[in-house]
């Protein structure tokens, strides 16, 4: 699970870096983190974590 989550984190960082390289500002996005495995998703928590299967209630919003 940790490897899957770190790949997801790396993709989010790469996306941010590519945006900054263009000179654009990063969009305001809400991030939700699974309290069980650390999976991080944009905009809204899923009904079930696609990595560990935890329910939506295990996700918390970060600013
Ligand atoms: Fe999870």
C-alpha cells in the first residue's frame, strides 16, 4: 500500500511542478487524505479508498 500511495503522491507533485514550470499559479484544490493508508485525493473523498478500502469517513481534509 505504501508504494501505491507514494506513487500517487509523486504524481500530484509532478502535476504541480509542471504547472509551475508554465508560469501558472497552482489552482486552489482541496485535498483529502486517507487516515488509514495516506492515500491523497483531490477535490472530494471517495466513498471507499481505492488503495486500502477504508470508508469515506476515514478521510480528512487538509488545507
Ligand atoms: Fe486508504
